C-alpha cells in the first residue's frame, strides 16, 4: 500500500511518501522492499518536485531512470544561464497554452518523444498484458480462480508441486466455460459499440496480428492452458475483444497505470500548485494519460491509497 501526501501553503510545498515497492510474480504479489525512491527533484534551483506511485516503471524503464534522463534533457536544451543553474524555467506548473507549456506539459512531451520509451515490442507486450488483465476482470471464472490463488490458503509460495498441478488442472477444466463467457462478453460489447459508428472496431487478426499473438500467449498463461488447445473460435473472440478494447479506449482506472504528482512553483506563479496525473503505457507511439486534478494552495492533498493518511489527519480509521 502506497501512501502519499502534499502539504501546501502560499510559500511552499512539502511532499511525503512511503518507500515500499512490491515486485510481482506474474499475477501474484511478490516480496516487498522498503528502499524505493518515489520523490524526485530536478537539478539545481528547480522549484518543482515529482512523486510516483503504483507502477514503478513506464514502458519497461524504472521511473528513477526516467527522471534522471529528464534532468539531462532539461540541462541539455536550456540556455547557458539555465545550464549553469541546472534548470529550465517554465511560467506555470501546468498551462493550457500550447505555445507556452508548463512543467506538466513539458514532462509529458518528453515521455512522448523519448526514443527509449517508444519501442514497439514493449508497447505490444504492455498492451497485451493490459487487455488480458481487463478481460480477466470481466470473466467471472478467470477472476474467481485468480482470487483463490491470491488467498492466504493458496499462497503460491507455499504450494507443493502436486498442489500446483491441481490448480493447473482446475483452470484447464474451466476452459470451456471461459470460452463461452468470453464469446458472450464479446457479443454484448460489440452490440453496445456498434450503436456509436465512431467506435467501430477491427479484429486484431486484421489490424494488429502481433498484438493478437501476444494476447493469446498472455491468456494462455492466465488459463494455464497451452495455446495449441485453444479452439479457432476462441482465438477469433480474443481478436474481436482486443479490437473493441482499442477502438473504445477501455481502461480500468485501477489497472496498470503510473500515478505521477508534479508540485511547486512556475516562474510566473506566486503560489504553488499540485497536479495529479495518471499515465498508461503507450500504444502505437501515443501517450495515454489523464490529468486527474489540479490543487491550488493552501491545501492538504492525499494521494495514492489514502486510507492511512485519512486516519492520521482525521483520527479515525476504517482499515482493519
């Protein structure tokens, strides 16, 4: 659980976060380390701070490396004075003027244009993982089995070989039911999508065959079933579902995003601001993000999972 907070008055911003990060073993939680860097400041006198939560990487590169690259980028593009102080000054934290971007817009543009963050194979792998995860949330049989794997009684770290084989057989036994549920889901969603002509979709078989291949492999791992055992109709349904996902830009708000907070003063601002952003993995070289909220001083901004911070501020906790 990541807890973060930004405290603002008219003179300054203070950012606070835990340092815990968990590594994952496929779909299952792995070990937790308490040494992760989640707060970043740009070099020199830059009056801006950054925090990240949830996903610790973007397009296969950790956020601490990305912010190091961003510092170098800022220093390299500035004037001599700006290079001397290690900063490039922007007028505002965030701006609606495309000719005068703020820190938020400049950072997003850097993520959009960086060659290291535009590798096609990483985009295919991340999108296949995202579509498979969204599908799992929609299919009761897949979701229920995953929940049983995550429960304390079936912690995979304590499984004997025989138990793991039994779980694999259980998933394989559910294959016909999962095939049927996915077919029904695709039919319903196709009808809903076709009501809006602008959201017509193409099957991945025609539009993105590499993505389809990666998606089939991801689903096979989720179902503990070899790809060779998938009926042709099932692969066609996966291709249609993937096409619907892309055409409708479906995104589960709790899945596979990076939360980025940008806080501080622009060069022309007298009081600070805090901006919350959700960033999803790129697809076809395009950024996918949402600016969640912009906070003006004075304020106490609770970020990430807010239960613990709420308890500290209010003195009451709903967390068992």
